[in-house]
């Protein structure tokens, strides 16, 4: 952790091991850290390197005003990372929990003008009613459908990714990141126009079926497998 955020990383590592935070702390790159999900996200995705990729990072750094579409914002750690790589980056973040959007905006502070949050459940079609079962709105494993021991429910209407992004008239998406707990293939099925302008994609997969169905859609759109590491798969426009 200290390699990412400096000496304060030792404190974050301690909090991670204890699964509690005695007091919030501000660190480089990510700002104020006040929750265990933030620490777990920083550790897994960046300290342990699950989302680190030199090609993607160079692409974002070297592109003027790159657009990133981040599906599965959760506590906004990845959003903060994209903006750290390039302060001129414009990030559109999609998450089905409004609490995740509110938390992300608070954490961004004066960088929030570079962020557009959209609260929606992604699917292949618009207007289908779905129920979310959850206990902690900021828990990164919240998903559509029943979750064991969930304490709360919420009903949403589904939206295609194309429908949500249409008002933004995007002509190029430098990076599309999708981590929506096993629902990626259905989201990609409603994203033909989005994929047509996407240059790079990171997909977190949760099953072989999700990977196989997603790959078929991505290959048809002109994206090709470039790299994989554990549950994360990188695609690039051929």
C-alpha cells in the first residue's frame, strides 16, 4: 500500500487487517479515506495490481481530455484513479446505488466537475423492473437479484448503456470499465453504439458464461482480447 500512497499506506494496511478504521485519513491520489470498502478497493485494484495496466495508463495520460465510462462505481476509488492519471479526463460513472454516486461526488471534492454520475441498472433492454437485495449500499458485491442474508430491497427499471450515453453524443471512449457483478454480458448486449466508439475495455468476469457471452459481443464489435489477469480481462480495438 505504501508504494501507492506513501507512508500512510501502512495505516491503511493496518485498517485492512483489522477490518475497521479508527479515524479517517487523507492520502495522495485518493483523498479522504473513511470506509473499509475504499481500502479494500485500493489494495486489490492498485496496490496488488488487479487493475494496473501500463498500456491503459499511458493511453489515458497521453490523450487530451480522454473519456472514461466506469460501470460499477461503488465507492469511487477507480474514478479517483482515472482522474489522477489525467486531470483533464472526463468520467461518466454508472452505478445502480444512489448512495454510491453521492459518496463518490463527496470524495471527489473540487474534482467533481470532471465527473458525471448516472444511477441506473444496466441491461440488454430498457424499462424492465428488477429488484436489488442488499445490506450495505456501498458494498461492492451488490447485484441484481436475491443476495443471501440481504437486509433491504430496492426496485429499479433497467436501461441500456446506449440509452444512457446517447445524450452525451460521445464520439470516442478511451476506456470502458465494466464491473457489475456478473451482469456484464446483458449490459454489453445493449451497448452496440457505445462499443463502436470504445478503444479499450476492462471487464471483470464472475463466471465462464459471462466471459463467453461477453467475448462474443466484443469480438463482433471489433474489440480483441489483449490481456487477462485473474478475473480482469482487457480488450483493445483491433
